[in-house]
């Protein structure tokens, strides 16, 4: 499955933690979709485009917030919802 998106425009303050935040956003979104652990292997292998979009959009949003602040300061869940 392939998904492309244009990144949001963000005023970058500090890039520390951007990659870690992106990966954390991926894990958070996968958790929310129930795509975790051995029981989810088949679902993950058959993932659809909409789920990939949901996961990557969440990860991007998390890293957007992180780079907009000083230090490795990722957002709380309530800042994203």
C-alpha cells in the first residue's frame, strides 16, 4: 500500500525528537486501530490504504507538534484530538 501526503506547514523551533515522535505516533495509531501484537499479524499484512493514511497522518501530526516546540517535547493525546 502506498500513501503520499503533502506535509503541513509548521514553524520549526527545534528538530530534537522529531523522528522519535514520528515513530511514537505510528505506534500510537497502530494501537488505536488494534494493530498490535501477534494476533494482529494477519490484519497488518492485509492493511488497507485508509489505515495506512490514518497511521501516517497521526505520526506526522505528532512530529509536527514536537518540532514546533523547544526540546524533545511531544504532544499529549488531548493536544491532538
